[in-house]
C-alpha cells in the first residue's frame, strides 16, 4: 500500500548515497573538511584580491569575482551537510532542509551557466571587437549583466521550486548523497508532466547558452588565426574559461541524464563521484586556473600575502 505524505507535515527524507564504516568515517571527515576549507579560502582570496584592487575592476575580473563568489555558494550547498552526515552517522534530512538544499544547489548551477555565458560574451567583444569594447562593456552594462545573472538564476530556480512543493509525496527514500530536484520529483504520487515540461524548457535554454558560447569561441578562434596578440590573449584568458566550461558541462550533463534515465543498480562509487563532481571540482579549480594564469591576479595575491608576512 502506498503511503501519502503531505508536504505540510514534518517529512524526513532518507539519503541512501553515503556508505562508509565507522573506522574510515573520521578519515573521510577530515579530508572533506580540509577540501571545503581550502575551497572557501582560495575563492575568498580571489574575491578579496579583485574587490580590493581598483586596477582589477575591469569586467573580466569582476565576472571572475562573481564566478568565485558563486563557487562558495555551490560548495556550501553540499559540504556542510555531508560533513554533518559523516560526523554523526546521519542519513536523513528534513523536508525544509531538502528544499533549501535544492534551491541553493540549483541557484548555483543556473548562475554558473549564465555567468560562463557572460564571460564568453566579454571575451568575444574584447578580442573580436577591441575598438568597441569599452563602449559596449561599460560599467553600467557590466553591473547590469551581473545583476541579471543572479536575477534570472533565482527566477528560474523559484519557478522550479514552486512546481516541486505542490507535489504530494509517496516515498521518502532518496538514492543520492544530497537532495536534487528530480530525486524529489520521482517520489511524487501524481503526474509530473508539468515538471518534465519545465525541465525540458530549462534544458533548451541552457543548450542555447552553450550554443552561444560555442559561436562566440568560433569567432574568437577565427580572429586569433590572424593575430599573434589575439592568440596570446586567447591563451591567457579564454583557454582557462574553456577548461572550466567543459568540465562543468560534462559533469552536469552526466548528473542530469543519469538522474532521469540511469539505473540504480550501477556502481555506487561512480554515481557518487559524478553526482558531486560539478559541486566539488569547479569551485576548487576555477580560482586555481585563473589565479595561476592571469598575471595581474597572481601578482595581487602575492602582494596580499607578502604584506601579511611582513606585518
């Protein structure tokens, strides 16, 4: 007999993705805690390096600052809960806690996609239309793009949450390390066609963003073939962006497709790794790649730490 859970009740979901023994649990906890602290540290370092240096208040650097700030949000949507689960051997999450995690994770995902699109547009204008760059990427336009990045992300996520909370649930078992939209939708007792339609609209929208990025980079590559200066600029600013974008899209695509069409009988360890890859790797790698590759940021970070050592 199917049990109907009313969303107004205090529903507690059971997460089934976490498997470890009490012996190695403390090792996992220490490793994940250090990884989380390091992720927060390097992202905050770049955020402060850019925010406190007026010479770095160009659009490219402020879009990167926005990317790092969003990375902190993405990491914080996952790490604290997994650390709590490991430390207290807990495998449950409340209904409100689950919805909160879903909202934060998907806000991070949508903001990341849109911010990477904006960064691609910025590089396209800088390389393909250098004489018009400062007239197109004005301070007002830059802040407008950053504001719209967050606004569209929250609106997109808010609509999805509205469609999610209306669903009555007949199950409380989530076969994942964390709460995701589709994992909760699959627990519904009623038809979820509306959620599916909205999901496909989102996929179309983000595929359109990816298409825009591809077209932008095809034009950038074409421009670089005729100019050594453009090739140098491409290597320094565009190549890291391509690496970050490719990693994020591949891991996100795997998670989306597996959540909808994957089998629960496949290797659990592989599923867990791919499910958290887009929450762990981009926030960790983004500041490292840009921090190492952009000399202005590298020099500014070096000055910050040299000043601290001198004090």
